[in-house]
């Protein structure tokens, strides 16, 4: 030990480590430890582990065989998961998440989603992100439309960065409908109206005609939405559209709180937009601002940004 310049406790730890790896072996009872060839040590140490692995694999195969043998019995006796009209109402949020994850696993070509800002609990958002990334890793195309307000959300931009790197295409729009997701134009999910502030479940639509119709409605939103690069907030690119939408909703007579909720912005921010728009139009009332905006053509449909399927992130 003195020649090595190593403290006794450190040398003891090294000896115990090598002995545990089978690289040191006693020559006899009380005899000194001698080095062991690494290949021989590997055979001695690894063999028990390999036996355990083989035993676990055998047990897994046995259990899998037993469960698979029961599948025909279950399918003969269980009710069909897809009712004749192609719509299944699911009240339990956990069951909704299980069905979403199952539909995502079955998806082979494309998933599209409209995801409004807010109104969804943290677990639901986390679950959506999990199956979305899993779907993208399998090479399935995915397109998502958020609201413009999400451009200012660091959490959303962080996830969109991750999803975009995996191949997702993302755009934003001033107004969007409720949360909607469609898999392969054949299965769609739409939320139920929440009751008492709780998640109200969802309707799972398996009618191909209805699901395809919902996919086409997504295309209508997609083609008017603006590409979203999550590396930059790019809020200035959507300010004109937000102003135009605020004016249109003002002209419709909606209250400040309703407009703010539809645009997923705070009431204070909404009023700031309204005040700026009224000042620019020289209006002294909401009605006058809406009328003047209509006169100068500010309430028309926004210019199309591209065609369905245009690549963007």
C-alpha cells in the first residue's frame, strides 16, 4: 500500500469491487486473491443474470399466451366499442384519454388538431403531448392550429419547438372552435360542454362521413391560419388580424369579456386593442368603430395564407 501511495480504505474498496466483478478470486481457504481472466469472470457473473432473463421471458410468453387465448371469448361477449350510429359519448375523462391514446396508436397517416388556449386541465394537456410526440416518432403527419394568443406562451412555444423538431406543422388563428382532433379522417374527438367547472368528457365519432367532414372543417381553419415559428413569438405578424377580429366582434355587439374569451386574451388586453382601434378610426363608441371599420373594408375575411397541406411550422 505504501508503494502504491493509495490509502488503505480506498484500496479495500477497489479490491471489493474487483472481487464482486469476479476479477479476483481466492486461491484457497484464507489464500491470497489472484487475478481472473475477464472472459472467465464474465461467464461466472453474467450466467445467473442470463438465466433470470430467460426465466422472465418464459413467464411473459406464458402469460401472453393465456391472455390471447381469452381474446375470442371477450370479443364474442363484449359490446361493440363503436355503436351503430358511429358516435360514442364518454363521460369519464380518464376513459377519454385512454381512447385518445388508443386512436393515436392506430393512426397510420395523419392526425389534425385544433387546440384552443386554456380551458383544459394540466393532466389532459400532458396526456395530449405524450401521444402527440409518440405519434410523430412513428412518422405520422401531424398538423395543429393554436390561437394567436399562444404565441406569447412560453410553455406552448417550448412544446411546439419539440413537436416541430419531430415533424409537426403548426399554425395559429385569431378564433378557433372547441378542441377537436381527427385521426386518419376516420375517428374524431370533440369535447362535451363542461359542467360545474369540470371536464365533461367527449364524444368519439367513428362514422367515416362525419369524421371526414370534421377534417374538411379543419382544412378551412388551417388554410386561413398563419405559420408559427416557435423560436420567435412573432406576435407582430398577427396583430393586424387580431385588430380586425376585435373590430368584427365589436360590430357584432359582443361584450368585452366575451370577445376576450373568444380570442383567449385577458379582458385588459382586449380593451387595449379596442381602444387603439377606436382611436385609429376616430370613433367615439364601439358601434361607430364597427360601422367605420365596415365602411373601409376592415371586416372582410382575412387573406388566405396558403393551401391545405402547405408545409409550415
